C-alpha cells in the first residue's frame, strides 16, 4: 500500500470536518469539527514525516496539538460564557456581525 | 536729458502712490500734492521739448532703458522709453491739459470728502497715459493701455454709491477689455512673426512680413483702438462713462485717453501702410463712427452725453484720417491736439454750468445762462466755434485738413469719404449750435430739484475759470500755430511720414464747402432751437431721434445679445456644472452606494455563512495555485 | 544626483521645521490657545527664512538639481529618500513658505471656540498644527526627486487637508448648523474621494513605472531615458503617463475633474481655501511639469492636443461659471479653475515662454488668490454671509477693505503692473507661438476674468450701502498685516519679476530639453532678435 | 510493529489495518457531523481520534500516538463532554437548516475542496519514500529524536507555546469567571422580594412524588389535572426529561367522572322511574 493513502484519508477527514463546521449550528459540535480538521492535518504531517524521513513533521503536529489544546480551553470558555449570557449554544443566534 | 523721461512718468506715479497710501493725514494737502506733481511732469516735458527743438529733425528721438521687465528665454520685454516728436506731442498735451484739469478739480471737487483719492486717481491716470505714449515697445504700451483703463474705471465709478456710476465703470472696463484682447493678440502675432515687439525692429521689419500677417496685426490693433477710442462697434461705453465727475470726462473721455487708439494706429503706421485691407477697415470704422457719434450727439438732452457723442464723432475723424495713410497721419494727430483743447474746454464749461446748476445735466432745464456765467459762456463759446470749424479757429484748420485728405484718397473712395466728412461737419455744427442755444440762450427753464432747491446759477471760482480760459486760448490759437506754414507737418513728418494729398477738386473749394456746410448746420439748428422756445419736456420726436436718444439702439442690441445671452449661457453652464459634470460623479457615487447596499446583504451576520465564503475562497485559491503550477 | 551632499541637509530642515512645529503646536496645552497661535506663526516665519536661504543658495547657472540629499529608505524596492530642487521647485517652496504665515495670521480666530456653544469647542491647536503639517508635506513634495517619496507625500497631505476642510468649516453659512455641517462633511469627503481616486490610479502607474524602470529615482530614470538605456514601449509609456496625469489633473484641477474644488473652497474657512488652491493644488501642476514631462516626454507630446483642449475648456468654462455664482468663495474657486487652465495650457504649450509663464503663474496665482480670498474672508467674517447678494456699498463703510479687495481682484484679472499679468501674458504668447487658435481662444479668458471680478466688486462694494453692512468695521491691524505685504509682493513681482525668472529660466530650459522641444523661431529675424 | 516496519514497508498488515480502521475513522467523522445529540458527536469524534492515534503509531510517530490518546482523547475530549454536560445537553439539535442555501453551498464547497485537495495530492510527485528508521534511531528513539529537535531547533516555538498555554488558561478563567458585583442576598431579602413581586410567595410546589410516583421527574398535578412545570427541577426541565403523566391522570379522572356519571345517571333514572 502506498502511504499516500494516509494523505487522502487526511484530506477526506478534513473536508468532512469543514462540512461539519458549515452545517452544524451547535457551537460545541462546530468546535468538534474544527478539532477533526486539526487532527486531519496532524495525520498529514505525520505521514509527510514518514515520507521525508525526518521528524520535523511530527514536531509540527505536536505543536498543533498544543495549540489545539489552548484553543479548546479558550473556545469552550467562550461558549460557556456565551451560553450563560444568551442561554443558547447556537452559532446562528449570535448574528450581530452585520450592519 | 534722456534720463528725465522716466521722471515724466515717475512724478505723477509718486503722487498717486503717496495720495492713495497716505491715508487721511493727507486730506488737507492732497489736491496740492497731486496738482504739483502733474505740473512737475509738465515742466519736465517742457524742458525736454525745448531740448528737442534744439536738435535737428532726424535726431530728436530720445531713448531711455531702465531694466529688463520680463526676461524669459527668447522673450525680452524692457521697461524702456522712447521720446520722439509724436510722443512729445502727447506728453505736452497730457501733462498740460492734465495739469489744468487738476487745477480745475481743486474747485470742482472742493466739497467731496474723498477729494484726496480723486487726485490720486487723476495722478495715476496721468502716469499711465504718459507710460502709454512713452513706451518703446508694444508690451509696455499695453501696460499703460490697461493702466489708463484702470484709472478710467476708478474715475468713472468715483461716485460708487450711485449704481449707475458703478455699472458704467464696469461697462467701460469690460468693453475696453475686448479691445485689449485685440492688442494682446496683436502682440502675440508680432512676437511669433518678428520675435520681438519693440517699435523699432518691428516697424523696420514690416517689409519682410507677409501682407496677411500685417493685416491680421492691423485689424487686431484696430480692435484695440476701437475699444479705447470708443469707435463702432465698441463705442457703447463712452456715453455711460459720463457718470464720472466732469473733470474726468474732460481729461480722460475727451482730451487724452480716448485718443490713445489714434496714437496706436499712427504709431503703427508702417504696419498699416503695408496692409491696405486693414487701412480700409480703419477708414470705414472712422467714417461710421463719425456719423454715428454725430447723430447721437444731436438727440441727447444730457449736456455731457451730447458732448460725448461729439467726442466719438471727432475721434471718428481722427481714425478716418489715420486710416488714410501718410496723407492723413499728421492731420489725425493735429486734430487730436486741437480737439484736446476745445473738447476739454467744452467739458470744463459744461462742468462749470453743472456746478452752478446743482449738478443738473438736462439742457432742457438750462437756458439763458449767458447772463449768469459770463466767463463760462465766453470760453464755452470759443470752444464751440473751434469745434464747428469756424474759420481761423483751431478746429477749422485741423478738420479742413482731414476733409481735404479724405477727398485726396482718390477714386470713388475719396468722394465717399469726403462727402461723409463734410456731412459730419454739418451735423457737428448742428448739434453744437443746439447745445449752445439750449444752454446759454433763450428763456431760463430751470426748476427746483426733487428736494426743493432752486438752482442759483453763478459763476464758478477762479480755480475753475482759469483753466477754462487757458484752454480757450488753446482752442482759438492752436490751429493757427500748427497749421500756418505746415509747422505741425514738419514736426511730425520724421516719425509718421507724410505725403501731400491732392484732392480731385482744389483745396480752396474744399475749404469753402466746409464753411458752407457749417453755416447750413448752424442755420438749421438756429431755426429749430433759436427761433422757438425749447420745450422743457422732450417731445416724442421722429423715429430716428428716438433711436438716437437710445444710442441708435446699440445698447439694446448689446443688452439683448451679450448681456441676456451671456446671462443665459452662464446660468445654463452653472446648471450643467451642477447637474451634469457633478451629476455624473454623484451618480457614480450613488450607484456604487446602491451596489454596496446590495452587497451588504451578504453580510447577514451568520458566522456559518461567512465560513462558507471563506471555505469557497480557499477552494478557489487552491484551484488557482494548481492551475498556476499546471501552466 | 547620485553623490551624497555631505553638507548641511538644508532641504530636509526646511521641511522638518514646520513638521516639528506642527507637533509642538499640537502639544500646547488646551488653555494656552494664544501661545499655540504665536508658536505656529513663529514656526512659519522660521520656515520662510529657511526658504529664503534655499532661494539664495540656489545657483541658477548650476546643476539642474541642487542641494541634493540621498539616503536609502526601502532597500528592497529601491526607494530612496532623495531630495533636490530645481528652479521651479525653489520658486514654489518660496511661494509656500511665503503664504503660510499669512494663512496663519488670517486664520487667527477661525478656530477659536464658539462663545455660544462651548460644547463644540474646536481645537485651536489642531487647526494650526494641521496647517503646518500641510506646509511640511507640500515643501517636501516640491523637493522630492524620488517618485515613490513624492507619491507618499502626495497622498499623505490629503489627511490633514481632509480634517482642515471637514473640521473647521466656514462659520458664515446659509441655513442651520446641521445643514452646514452636512455640507462641510460632503465637501471634505468629496475632496478626499476625488483625490484618492486620482492617487489610486497614480499608484498603479508608480508601480508600473517601477516594473518598467526598476527604480524610483526621477533623475536616474530621466537620465536612462535620455541616453536610451531605458526603452519603454509606446503604449506602456502612454498608459503610465495617463496614470500620473490623471492624478495631477484631479489635484490641479482640470475640467471635468474640478467639481470638488468649489465645494471644498466654499465650505472651508478662507485661509484653508487659500491653502487648498494656492498651495496644495500647485503640487498637481508642479508634478505635471516635473514628472509627466520629465519621465514621459513622448507620451506628453502625444497627449498634448487633448490636454490643450481640456485646458481651454477649463479657462472659458471656469470663467463663465464663475460669472454665474452667487457665493463669493465659490466664485473665486471657479476663477481658480480658469487660472489652472492657463497653467496647464502653459505647461503643455511646450515653449519656453509657456512653461516659464506657467511656473510664474503658479506663484502669482497663489499670491493673488491669497490676497483676494483672505480679504474676502475678512469681509465674510464680518457680515457672516458668503452670498454676494447680502452685500452692497461696502466701499463706503470700509474703504481700505474695499481697496485691498479691488487690488486682489485686479490681480485676478491680470492687470499689468500686478504679478499675474506677467505670467498670463507669457502663457498666452507661448501658446500662440505653437498653437495660434488655442492662444486666441485663451485670450478670451482675460475678458471673462474682468467680467466676473468686476461684477463681484460691483455687487459687493459699490452702490447704496445696505442696512446690514452699515456697521462693518474696516480692516484691523492684523488683517492689514495680511493684506498689505501680499499686495506689495504682487506689485513688486508685477514690475520686477526678474528674481523669479532668473531661477525659473534654467529649469525650463532643462524641461524643454527633456521633452526634446525647441521654441518655434520667428518667421523674420529682426535686428533685436538677432542680437 | 517494529521500527523497520514503520519505516519502510507498507506491509499487507498495515494495508489491512488502514482499510479497516480508515473506514471506521471516516464513519466516526461522519457520525460527528451527523449525530443529533452533541454527546453522540463527541463520542464518535473520540473514536476517530483513537483510530488516528493508531495510525500515528503505524507511521512511526510513537510519541504522538501516545500523546494523541492521552492528551487529545483523554483530556480534550473529556473537556468537551464536560461542557456538553454543562450547556449542551439541551436535547437534540434540530438538523433542519435555517439558512437559505447553506447546505448546498457547503456541499458544493466541500466537494470541490475535497476534489481539489485530492487532485493536488495526486498531482504531487510523492513517489519517494524515505521512512523514519534513520531519523528515529539517530538519537536513540522517536522520543529522543523529538526532544532533540524541540529543545534545539524549535526551542523558541516551544517556549512560545508554553506562554500560549498559560495565556489560554488565564483567558479561560477570565472568561468564565463571574464577578459578583453585589452582595449575596440573604434569605430574608429573597423572601421579601418574592412578596413584593407577588409571584410564588410560598415555596415552590413539590413534584408529584407523594401523589402516585416516587420520582422527582414527575410533575405534580394541578386541580384540573394538568401537570405543573414548576414542580419539576430546572435541569430536568431543560433536558426535557420531565415524565409527563398528565394524560394518564386525566384519563383516570375521566374514567372516574364517567363512573360517577353512570352511577348518578342510574340514580336519576331510578328517580324518574319512581316518579
């Protein structure tokens, strides 16, 4: 099997994640989809690392995880506080970004 | 001696500067300062004249170069003066008559609180006029030319609180500007043709230039002359200019400034000599104006406007003479000088009459004034005799010469011009007699003015009568001094050139005809105004009379075509500017705004909607990248 | 000039003094308004002194660009901080430095807080600081010989001008305060948008120039073009030329891109109006001479017929529309449009007389418009109205004001003896020498100029005294200190323009050789012309 | 799974593993976006992540594989579940789309994007295949190799991520922290407020525990037999876990009435009959 298949899988997962971001209204699920996209990227990085025979790709994936963790912490905090204020976790309810 | 030339201009210029910037402190002495500096200019002029007489005829021209005015690549305009016989004649006329009128104004303007400023303007005028006649190139002449225009504007509108005066001043300046346009185009043509516009080189090189170019220059110069000298078709401003104080009318609009056009044509003699077509146009303009002014002069009841018509007509004579070429130049200038004396005298007389009559100008409300104002009557009378060409007085000599020269033009043209000038002489006699009779003879017809002041006609003070007397002397004797023995011809010949004209009929016959038509004119006027009482309210009159009262409808034409047309044009342009030029821009702005309004709807505030566009954008970017790599 | 002048950076200092002065003025505490005014005046006078030093140090017979400075700025794009002045630049720097003190003095009370509404306090310090900032930018743009540096300044000066127009409007207006504020912000936005659009197109052309030439140095590009090492395709050159010209034509402004000027001048205070038309707009015409002709000589010649037609339209159209105006300041604005037509005509006539005349015209128009507009501003501030119909008979109650107004007006109509005549006549002669028909059409401008000026004077100053103007005071000492020196300069330059022509002539010679043009020779060699 | 294997080969075993687990991963991903309840989505996602961890291991990224399980699946997903519990248990998400055309656009973009991405990968010349054997063994193992890189080449980025994490932690605290702007009200004050407002002056009614059931999720019934929402605690109400017994009760009532009717009717009939 050609390890390139890992890349195709990564692309597929990324696309599914992106579609989820677009379709779902629950902020938490949207957030999960974002995580899915990040994980897809990580998979690609790891596969690249293997192909090129150096560890830099894994390092990047590692950093991605760290950043993702930070992001989740802040993002969930935001969701919680938004929920407190508006009693809703729907992204459509926060539609104030218009003139 | 040539270093004195600048002082001729400098003295009155200094006066103008001091008087106009000096402020109220100078109110008490202002008129003396002004008069003194004008007199100083006259004195310098006399000294230079004496010096000039001492030299041989061909060696009389003086030059003084002060500095380069506009030094630009290929374009040199100097502040430089040229004093030759022609300029000298003008210098003496301007500063001499100017000084007299300064003296006269001391009395005439005594009760005007802005007398200092009046003298400042008068000095400014004298300076500009002297600059005009002393310039040694056309551009500096243009400087003086516009300068006298400015002075004329300021003086006509001196009583600015009167809307009519302000309008008249503006009109004079604008009409003059049309003429100035001609002068500046003429200078441009000269510059492109000759590379210079100094009198000497330009006039010397006329032989090499094509006739078409010279005709163009000539016609443009004529346009300038028409504007300044109130010739048809640019004559309309002169009558209105009588709104100015009477000394102004005498100095500027009778004796000096309005004759600048004649000076310009005579100065450019070489150009006109080489451009016969232009000369023809000059003659036609002169002839038309000569009749036009005379006819207008017959119909006016306002004494100053009647005299203004006369001025127009007399300058028509001069222009006509100047258009005749070398046979006429000298006589044009000669008539100019004699006219300067008698017309200034007549205006000062008119001013004196007005002074005694509570500023009444309607001749129908004069009558029988000779008993009340003997000095004015006598001096005015002498001026009158001079202008109608009474044998022996100055007008007789100069006008007769012009009529002879007109006949001497030769051919049909000569006969027509001769007849026109004779007809003009008759009409001149007619309207001047009318003025004389209505003013000084007959019953007194004056009435109380609107405020109930009954006029008490009285003789004017010495400061006014003395200049009138001196001018009367000039009116009587100048012609004789110039004309007998062709003195004036010999004096000017080196500058203007002279050819003796041979009229198809004998000179004596012309002279007799002149006298005859004059007598007819006087007689007719006497029949109409001397034998019968003059009605206080003007009768309706014939169609021609009514048209002449309205300046032969020329003003109405101007008003209908230029004023109304211009108003419509500017209004519509303002509209175009606002609606079309600006409208296109504002329309663009509005449509961009509308488009943005529609695009704004995409900003629905839903994060997911934005995410779609982001995602789509990314897809497009990837596509673009792949495509670029594929290519 | 590639070699770096090791001497004193005079040009930088000349521009830096007002810039630093602007910052200092802005920093003056709120309560010390008068101190800020005096500081601004002193700074502008110091700049005038420096400009005089530049004028004196400039040698008319020397190099084309003098007092040069050159430092690397953005190395990656070959952008340099490169300064240098030719005669045209020197003349315009002198004009700018001369006018600013009068603008400051004339606007002394324009930004004072309103007594009636203390809430709407207008920052006096800001007003004067912005004026000085504009001065600094304008002077630097006259000095810049780097296209990019010039572009940056050309755009940056819009910012202070925007605030000057929009923030400090004329207090004399017809209608309510809100209406006036709306008008003012309309005018300011219009000014900004017009100039930004012009600037945007110019930016494209600047980038295009870099792509073609590889650097931004005016001197290097011009040199390379002259000796043939830099070859531009004809169409490229024309497009670049049009890009530059459009921006300058908006700024100048040329018909039909002019409509922002009457709005801006009408709504701004008189000193700011002078700043717009007499100082800032000159950058446009200056840049036509320096950049359009210097960088794209062939395209300039290609575009000349069209530009001359536009200039003629500007002259006649501006004058005719001026006649129809009811607002004093808008009238002066349209008169300026007419005059800018003359300047552009002179530049593109491609004759020495025309270009010298155009350069002198820039200076003279600046001074004459300043004289007319500032005095008009004094008049307007007295009566509180800009409408001509609200005046009448002012001459009777305020003769000195009327007199100075008349002289300003006479300068506008180019009366000989006052400076504008010299330049206008040179432009006309220069134009006629190459394009006789255009010369004749342009000459009608002198009649129309007389018409609008005298109509304005007649309606405002003469006639019976109107009740509302009966108590107008005459000019005060401060106002006389503005009007009199300007008139003195007008008269001096009218009878003795030599100091100015001496610096301008060599620069024009260079420009003429840039565009590879020689003056048309007269048909007949006369004695004097030969010598 | 030896280092050799991870490095060079794509053995049949790995291929089998890829196809089987890959399918499951995609199914999990789809489940994440299609499940109606957030909890289910979270569980699906956790499954996918675990599979990804296996893939990391298969690709020789041992450290990452473990981290993926421990940190991602273990910590982050649990955090998600916590938050879901906190806020998101509000029953199922309606999957009905409210934005016009959103689905279509999303589908089109997703499809296009996926195709482009796949095309890009296919286009790239990825024939070379080095393997991680050398890289992993250079420092004596995968973890050591990563450590060597992190603390030398990427030390600056590493420090930055540390700062980022701290900032994030502080940020989360700030965001979720509620500043008490006024003194906590005493019971007395609360009671007074209730009286003032005139609502629920007495304590909230108890659930229907004592009536017929012994569970808190059953509301008490009002006299007319309808259930009273007030009697059920808020969380249960939010979750929609109120067991509605009103229908039952009403039916009982009806039956009762019916019966009494019948009896009464009979009495009446008798009465009429007697009359």
